């Protein structure tokens, strides 16, 4: 095609294949997303051919913000995006990602984003922001990278999520994806329970936005080097995970949240139902106002759950502080190892610190070991510390 050429005879670019032949400089101009909404979605295939689209900046008024706004039944591959140094900013969008705001039934392969920050503050009731993709539904994301800072800011949002690769995923798989940067989900109302931050995804299969049985997601072979400083649920890989599998992931950096009753984990902040976390390694320090774990911050439902072959060497600090998991129920922890410092800080509800877990009920711990230093700071009757477990029943 020549510049300004038109395509006719195809609705939403269905069954059309595009390949970039040159790098494209957007010049920092205000950009209108391709497939700007669900009525005008992009349904073709784009092969970026390892070319670079640079200087993506402000996005035109749209609920779906990114190079692409809304895509479905489509594929994007081999594309690099560079955000302007001043960053990508939106003030109206509810779904924001440098590559795609919202994807359903699609494939993203070998795509990356780097450059300035992505910041969004909107009047929308929910705000979902990802370094690469805003929200993912029933799609596969493979071999992708992001090295931008991600920030979602809202007052009294019904849902507020930020992630290094995506804000929220539903019934999706993310494989061999990698993130470097800082992530924040800031609700200006204090004590909010519905803000989610993660190095790979803010939340996975979140019930309040359509997640739940039988949807499950898989995150495999992903890494994150994170600085997470805001979010009620925060994890190096996922802030919240409903059910499914997280495997062969590695995290380093800092996770430090102050939200009331915050739940933070080196790999997952809060794991809601059944599934497995296996072969994961955390080196990040994890600090929370309520519960923190080297691998999982909290899993306290009655569904069966297994953490196996995981290793934590990060320092863990919270009132409920565990080397592998802060609080856990109806679950099995096996073949896990921890080192570092496990510290329970002073709290009105008591102090619990364990080399493997701070508090466990109706579960099994087997073939685990800990070389961690375990301290419960408060010297009173409701202060508990244990080399493996602080309190169990």
C-alpha cells in the first residue's frame, strides 16, 4: 500500500494480513487507536516484521487506549513499540495498554514495549492498565516483554488494576513474558479493597469483572524485576489469582504496600481458589500491612491448593509473615525452601511469623525446610513465631 491508500470490501479487516516493511515514527502526536471500540474492532493479522513504532504518546478520547484499541479474533506478532520519553497519558480510557487496550480471542507473540511511563487517571468506574495490554480475554500472550513504568490512578473505582504486561486477564495464558519497571494502582480513597498490582498481571480471572468458574488461566516461565508500591493485592507475578496454574516464574525487586489489610506475595498476592504454584523462585523483599508471603500472600478459601518446589530468599515483613505463604487454608505446601528474614511487625490483632507459613488451617506441610531468621516483634500472649509454622489448627 502507498501512504493514504484505502482498503475496501472487508469489514473490520477480517482475514486480511498486514506486514510492516519500515519503522514508523508517530512523532508524539495525539493518536487515535486502530479498532477504537468494540463496534469497530480490528480483526486482521499484523506481522510487525521486527520493525519499531516509536514516539507513541497521548491517546485520543476513547475507552480503549493503545496503538490498537479493541481487537478480537486477530493476531499481532513481531512488533516493537517505543513510548515517548514524556510518557503515554490518557484521561478518559478504562482499558489502557501500549499495544492493545482490550483483546479477546486473539494471539500476541514476540511483541515488546519500552520507553517512558504509562499513566492513566480517568472518570471511568473501572481502570485497567497494562504495560503491553490493558485487558485480555480468552487469548494467548507469548514471548512478550515490557520495560515501562505503569500507574493507574482513580478515586473510588469499582476496579483498579495495573500490571507490567497486562492489567487483567480472563481465561488466558501468558508464557515466557518478562517485565522490568514499577507498578502502582492508586485509589485516592484510603482503605480501598479493590486495587490490584502485579509484575505480569494485576489480577487474573477476577470475579467482579466476569471471572469465575469455569475460567482458569496459566502463567508460565515469566519473570519480573519489580518496584510495586501501591495496591491492596500485590504480587511479583500477579496481585490476585482466581484459579489455575503459575509455574516456573522468577521475581526480584521490591514489593511494599501500605493499604489497609493488604495482601502481598513474591509471586501472588492473593490466591482465591484451587490450583497450583510450582517451581517458582522469589528474591524480592515483600512488605504488607496485613499478610505477606515469599511465594503467596494469602490463600484462605476451602478449595484445595498446592504450592510445591518453590524457593524464597527475600525478606518478608507483615503482621502475618511467612517465608512461603502468609495465611493458608485447605492446602498443601511441599518441597519448598526459604531463607532470609521473616519478621512479624506489631499489629492490634497479634503477630505471627513462620519460616514456611505464619498461619495455616486444615492443610499439610511436608518435605519443607527453612533457614530463615524468624522474629515476632511483639512480646505478648498473642505473638507467635515458629521455624516452620507460627500457628496451625
